C-alpha cells in the first residue's frame, strides 16, 4: 500500500510497507526470510525476540505462524496441526522430556496429548543426523573428551567410540598436545616421540576399538585430513587400517596395512584430506579397528606431532563424501544440512504410550529419512507411537485423510527430511 505525506520542505514523500519473501530454503525451519527493509519481525502478531533486521531464520517453534516484518505481507506455512480433527502432532524437534539421556515423555505440539514411558529400560533414545541420513560409520569423531597431556595408558571415550594409544613399555611416549575445531571439523594433535627399544615394531593408533556392521561386497572408504604440525615423519610410518570379519568373527580381509600400496606416505606440513578405498569381501559383515596408525620400527627414533581431523568411514562408491561430525552414536551433523531429530527404539521393548479416545483414527508418520506411512481404521485404546525404528513425526486424526491432505503431509515431511 502506498501512503502520501509531506516532507519538511513541503515535498510529497512516498512511503511503502515492507515486503517479505523466503530468500532461501522451503520456508520451514532453517529457511531465511528477507524483508525489503529492517523492522520488528512478528509471529501471529507477537514480536520475535532479537529479530529486527532485514533477515530472519525460521525456527521449528514458529512454523505455521503468520510471519511479518513490521507492516509487511504475511507468510504462513502449512503445517500438520492445520489438519481438521487432529488429536495430536508429535514432532521430535520439540516436546521431548529426557530422563538420564532417554525419552520418558513426548508432548504433542501445543502441549498435549503426551506419550509416556516411565520405565527407563524401555525408553527410546533421542537422536539427530543430517538430512539424507548418516553416512559416517564412526560412532565418534570428536576429541573433546581427551585431556591434553601424556597418554600414560590407552585413552578410550566413555561411549567406547574412539581410542587413543599410549606408547606402553616400548620406549615411545604419546601425547595429546591439543584438540579443537577447524572449519566445523574436530581435530587432535597427537605427538609420538622417543626411540623404540622394544625389539619389535610398535603400532600406535587413533581408532575405533570394536566392530562396526558393514554390507558385504560394497565399496568402502576411509578418510581424514592429516598434517604434520611439528617435528618430522622420519622413522615413522603413517597408514590407514581396517580389518574385515565374517559372521563367525573370522578375519576375511585386512587392507591398507604397513608398507602396502596405500601407506599414507604423502602426509606433510600441508593439511590435506587423505582417502583410501577398497571393496568389502563378499562375506564381510563387520569392520574392526578402523583408524589411522603410526608404525615405528624396532630401534627407530621419532618425534612427530600429527594433526588428525574429520575422520570418516563410509560405504560410498564415489570416494569420500562431505564430512559428517559424530559426537556419539546418536549425534551426527553435517555442515549445510539440516539436523533431523528423531526417536530411536531398541527393537526389543521400547515404547511411548498414550490412549486414543473413542472413535476411529488415522495415523500418519514420517521416519528420519522422510519415508511416510498412513494407517487407517485404528481403534480407540492404547497406542504405542514408536511405530518405526527411527521416528521423526507422527500424528493422529479422527477421520480418513483426503488425497490432498496426504499429499500435503508427504510434501511437508519430505521437504524437512530430505
């Protein structure tokens, strides 16, 4: 709308209400909204704290609200709670009550109903992974758990996700010099020094100490950024390692071993991503001890500090993909990709329960990869909302959904999850 007024000199001045539009994204959480001029952003007429510029980023809590900047036009995104006859919409981004790290209650958007599980051993985990799914098989790639200083005995993270070796009784010492974050990726500076007096070659490593499931016969990649930050690699071999086992835990393949063609001989003072590729044996079902290894021959002296950053193992056909940072088995993120929060059941007896009122219900849900399922004809009574292994959203309505409504739900969830 145009308004006409007089300036101080009696000249006509045109004033125009600002206009807003979605500048990037789908309009859902994480999308950037832009106004033609700065002003107070509001949601359903209520000021959004701290939002007074020309841009604003949508949050889960504001999805579905009428968004304005000053007296601008409104943008209101369709959300599942707009469905007539809805009992509740449970969104794993909100409404979750944690008890000792697992989910004891999950409230629908708006606060009710609430699905509950009072028994700790039957509570699901709350997890997040990047839109499109988790590719990095390492349970943990962060180093904030590792204290700086000499490694007197092997260090293992509390969740068993990573191990950092000590020098033992070999005459070699290892030290965590420092840890940090660079470009969003966690790194560790690991120093190996001394002379190997053990009489045999010594292997010091940063690795996952257990077994991880893999798919037989598929491509397999290991990658990490490596850099010599102090000292030299003289007397030291640096290599990637992975041991493959069959269903009986027998070794069916060892790759990238000491002195092989994939030895990481190119590690230098320049930070670079090193990638090693192979194809899993046809009977391999687990990979054991994947990591970066430091080999010191008998009698050799060494003093080298190596930076290891952004470790990743994955089953990918086209080499290493964008790095994903894993702070635990249920916590993985990727720069530039939205976080998909979801509930993970154990497949044994985890439940989150509520009671459906009288009526006949339709259930609609989306898993963490955006797969949508509709189930009609659900009777009143007890209902466990954990219907899939990784549940992102679920709702119940008191009627059969139209095809248009099904399409709306599918579009909404796939825009969020993929």
